[in-house]
C-alpha cells in the first residue's frame, strides 16, 4: 500500500480478499461472497468509485437491520419461453441480479432474446456489470433497476423516483465494446457523497432544496432537498430524464411486483422504509439480445468498429478534449487499475477500517 495526496492505493487482490471476508462474515456462502465482491470491485476498477467498496458499509447496515437475506432462496415466479420473473428473497442485489442475467442469456441462446424481471431484491451495484455479462456470448446486454426515492419529477419538489440507471453493453470487433451506463438523474447520489467527502460545492442543476430551488450544497439532499432528473429543469429537458426514470421504475418495479416510486426501500441511511408497501424490495430488469438473430455477428462487429472509429475522429470543439466512446474511459480505468491498484480516498479507507474492526478481520489498509 502506498499513499498519494489524500488517497491510498490498494492492490486489487488484497481488496478482493478483504471484501469477500466481509460478505462471509455477514453469512453469505463462499460462492455468493466472491460474486458480490466481484460486482463491487468491478465498479472501482472501472472508475465508478461511488458504487464500489465505498458502498460496503451500506450493505452491512441494511443486513444488520434485517433487510438483506444473505442466504436467499431465489424463486422463479413466472417462466415463459423468452421471459421470466424472479423473487430475490431479499438477497443482495449483487448476487440476485447476476443470476437473473444468466437466466436471460440462457433464454436468448434458445429464443434469440431473453428478459428477466426481478422483485424482492436490493441495491445491485453498477448496471454495467450485469449488462456486460452478455458480451462474451455475442449478445447485446441490457440492465436497469429502480432505487432509493431521491429524485423529484419535473415541476415537483417531492422525492418520487430513484436515480434509476439504464445500461446497454454492445460488442464490437477490434474496438472495445460500447457500454452506455447512466443514471436517469442529473447526477447519482454517489457523486454527492464524493463531493461531501471532498468538501466541494456541486454544479447547479444537480439538486434542489426542499423549496424546489437549485442549490450547490452537497448536503442539500440530506437536508430535505431532492435530486433533479437528467436535464435538470424543464427548459433544459428534465421532462426527458423524468420520462426515462419513470420507464425504468415501471418496468423494474411495477412489472416485476417490486416496490415503485416513493415506496422503494431506500439504500441511503437518512431515509426510512415507508409503511403500506405495494410490492417487495427493489426491482431490476435484465435482458440479452442475440446479435445472430438480427444479422451476421462478424458483419455487425465490423460495422460497430466503423461506427466507433468514425465517432472517434469527430471534430472536437477543443483539440485537448477529443470525442470519447461510451464506456471508453471506464475501460481505460480498468486496464490501469488492474495493474496499479485501486485508489481509495482516506474517508473510505477509514470507513473500511471500521468494518474490519467490527468483524475482527485482517485488512490491507
């Protein structure tokens, strides 16, 4: 371990061993502990630090409250040729969602596409991990989930929706895959948490106060405010972000039998679960589409390469900032961090040390 400014660099394998040990202490099986740790670290490897090991203590908190079942009996509630619905039995979303994606891929092998809705689950990490599982099978992967109600619809000051991410993972040939992994809010809550740790002001357009006024206060959400939809305000197209978020909530929550809208059980510590819930847990929606069902795989990959190469040479506004392909920065982070290690800000390191002490575990910090 080495230090750089306010970061500590932790070797990937060391961090993996530690996170696995934590999940095992929570009661997860060896297999599930490894899977959950892999999903979490994939986020850190890809530079999405807000959804990686910084979230670990949050899963512990939910487990201690009895909201996470570490030995779930995942049930198939409905099973048709190309579609299915699963009950995650309150399991870790980090475990339930990959299993649902595997089922979607198996259905796609038979039918050309497979779609699996999930209810009674929990926070599933980055959507990209799940969608990217399809790439190895020459398929286009799809993943989305509803989340803690932190986002106000356009024209509202009430928290009604989650950051509700959407991801598509699309294979290419000699070029890397295109991975479009995005929240449907102007910013994810994890980015606010990073700004809080760094004591930085937010850009305008990310959140609003409880009176509906845009603010730069990184603590504004905890003080009763709400995240804004993608687009920030009506004049800038927030109705489009609101529409995308609503779509994710309906397909992930209403369709699956999970909770939806303001009833989604929150991951954040400053909100409590509401009474009279309409469903079970969080909802996910996973899908896989076989490219061969539409066109020749190699022809598709060749055309994807041409698409990528043309966009890469699109004339930039500023030569210092060339056009990037969705998923490209994350792929570069992953290449670098596998070798050099994962940088964790000191606040996260201190939080993980507390976790180690809590479970009486050795740690690499």
